């Protein structure tokens, strides 16, 4: 796992240099991880790093849980019960279809990005103030 985390950090450093962004600093050039639920990072990755005495990559400490934001937004439109759907359900609610296979990492990531893009385009979410 140490090798994978080192490779990830190296890859991420190259991306940040290419895009001219950082995970800290001015909003115009700041990047942040966006996940659909925080479980993979806050539970799985965090526990595995702790068990192996490895540091969690610092850039992953700040992140946005898009499901939590979506639930808040939806709750402001549907009074009463808390929505408990998944990523596919969220996409369907905004008129998009899930592409690929559910729970396949790359497909979930791409669909999360599609939902994020849609919510940003509709001014449902403003990452500069989130």
C-alpha cells in the first residue's frame, strides 16, 4: 500500500503542476476531492493507513461529500423524510443516466463528476462557498 500511495502522490503532483492548481490557497486555483459518500476515504483508506502506520495523503484531508450536499439540496425541495438513494438514483432525479457499472470505481468516479458538473451548471452548488 505504501507503494500505491507514493505513486498516487506522484501522479497527483504532476496533475497539480499541469493544471496549475493546489489543494490549498486561493479559490481560483484551489482543487478539492469530491466523493459520493465519505466512506471509502474516511473509513476504508483511513483505517488501512492507520493499521499500516502510513500517513493519509494530506491533499485528501479536505474533501466534499457530494451525497451529503445532494441530500441537503433535495431536502430543501422535499419537506419531510430524508432521501436515502444512491448515486444512480441521484443521477436519475436530475435527468441523467448512470453510465457503466455501479460500484466499479472508475464508473462511479465518472458519474460523480457528471453529477457534480450538472449541479454546478444549474447553480445548485457553488464550490467557492462550500
